């Protein structure tokens, strides 16, 4: 595609040279002949500082918010990047039925449930999210050192284009608050958007205030097509705010006790649950292979999304029990040991509460958690995590974790002080691997050990240095070292 045609299709004025465009980029390190460089302002750096570098590397023009010899000036480069990307890839989202999910907790699981249900009518359904990007050609492992739940527009369009080319009918996107604020889904038109829950968590720090965080989540509904459907948790504290945003669009509600789709019966098991759901007045029974009432609610949101996409969910509910394991979400480490070991991402107060509730529901001898999440710069979230752990667990093992802009030892010590304040029993083992092995070595029959905060991450930065550690791998090693191994 020629440059003038690209900018015209993107709705942008263009007065630069005409040339064959090979790629739209935002990373100056990828600059070169035929590549349109878009300068983005980020939280850590400003792409405008690298315009000269991009031009020097061969890029003919730079899209910028500042005037310059080779600059195409726009009001907002985030919007320009999205529009240029959509135009370059031929607006692939318009050829797909597109749905998205946002929530404080459960986005990843809900999107995987949606994809699992839709596989019943479209084996090539695509999914873009935290635990990987699932394309018709296979899964793309996310970059754990720089994770992005909602990738940049150029990446999303590339994936959607591949889905379109492979004959996919449906695409599922996980919508993070950060991705929404950064404009990564600008210009996409959704057939359905679900808002699962909005609670306080450390993510709010990225947006200045909790109120801004809530607004960003609810404003995602602006991305709906005129005929699009909003799927809302009628029991969420921000339901009325979301309702006012929807306007005259169609709504499907879900909840534990009320809504178009709600729970009529729930029976927990160690690794899943049996659910009786009332779906538009008719009851249906199905099983999940992920536990907790929270995941039951996630399944209701998924059912609502599928219905909103024009697909009858009832004949597909049996697929949920067969859903492939989601990396880092309730991954069971089983070597035939007489106690339970699970790895989960849970890194917010609400997520920890969910884990604790499930642990209690199966009545273990002791409830032991290993957590590295120490609030990520938010002392309020840190104390809430400590309060929940103190109230619900018999032992909390505190390890090193993410310490954004804080001294990592101070965060661990502060978490410990909050544990003491709330009367919790804890042990500090800063080394993550050592903590996992210690917990499993002292585990007794009937115990439940939950290794939390990191999920499927295979490494972590500590004081700028990368350490390889995968909770799932280390737990399995510890079990085998103790002599447990299934034949």
C-alpha cells in the first residue's frame, strides 16, 4: 500500500512523500525504509525523542504531535497509530464477530471460557490476552518480561488479520484498564463487551485514582457497535454507572442471585464445581474444571457474551468441563501427594478472597499460601491482602515480588507488619524457590498449599536482575524431591 492511500484510508491528512509502506511501527529500533514511525508518549519514555533516530534509520516519515521536517503532525498519536494500523491491515476486525471482557479479576478465565464455548461453532476462534494469544495456527507465548494483556493496535490487527485469513468467525479480546487508557483498541467495533467486576486493586495507581480506573473500565462500553450488546454484572457496585453508559443499547445481565443469567445451584469440588444456571428463565446444569464461586460467575458472563454474539449457549455448556488448562490459573500440581498444591495468578484482594473461600469450602487440615504480591506500590492494597491472609489462612509465606519504585525489602517488611497488625501467622522466605520447597517439605496430609501472585510467569526482576523461576516447575520439583511421583 502506498503512503498517500494509507493515510487517506486512516482519515489523516498527508503531505509527505509517496512510497510503498511495508509496516507501521512505534519502536524506533525497527525503523527502516518503507516503515511509518509513530511517536507514542509512554509512561517511561517519549517516542518523540527517537524521531531523528527513526528517520536516520531509513523511515521516510514520522507521525508526531510536534512539528518537524519529516513529521506528519496529528493531535493524538495513539489514535493515529490505531487508525493507521487498521487501514494497513485492511480493517480485519470488520470481518469478525468481536467481543471483549474487562474486569478487575477474572478477565483471562472469562475470555477462555468464551473461546471454549465458541469452539463448538467455530473451531478457529481466536483469543488475545494475558495467558497467551491463541490463533488458528497455535498459541503465541506472551513476553513475561514485558507482559501486555491488551497488545498494541499493530499486534492486535496482525492477529485479527491472521484469524480472518484462516477463516475464523469469532475473536475474543481481553481488555485491561492500561490497554484501554493507552488507546490500544481505538477504532475496533465490538459486537459484545462484558464487565465482570470492578474492585479496588493496585492497578488503580496506573490511572491516578480509583475513580479514574472505574471510569476507564466503564468507558469500554463506548467501543460497542450501535447494535452491540453490553453484558453486565447486575450485582456489581458499579452496575448503575455501567448502565448509564450503555444508553439505548441491548443489555444482558448476570449475577449470583439475579439477572437474565444467574446461579440456581452451586456445588463445589476440589478442582471444579457443578452449576445449575438459570439462563433466560430455563435451568441448565454444567460442570467447570476450575473451582470457586467467582469462576461460576465468570462462566455466566461468558454465557452472556456468547448469547450476545447470536450463539445459543445451552447446547455448548458441556464444553466448559473440557476447557484446556489456562496457564497460571488454578494449575494443579499433582504427583499423587496426600495434600493439594495449586498455582494461581491471584494478586489482588478480591482474587485472594476468592482463593481463600475455595480453600475453606473443601475443608483442608491447614490453609497455606505463598504470596509475592505485596501491593505493587499501593500500601492500601498491601494491607488489605495481609488482612485477608491473616483472617483466612493458617500460614502465609511472604517472598520477594514486584516492587515498583519501592525498596523490595521494605515492601516485604511492611507486608509482614500488616500481618502482625491483623494477627496473622507468617514466615518470610524471600527466595521464591526456597519458599516453595520449604512449604511442600513441611506439608501434611490434608493440607492445601496455594502458590499465588505469579501464575504462569517463568521469571521475575529483582533489583533489575532477571531470575528464572516458574512456580509450577518448582512445585513439581519439590514434590518429586520429597518422593512423590505418580506412576
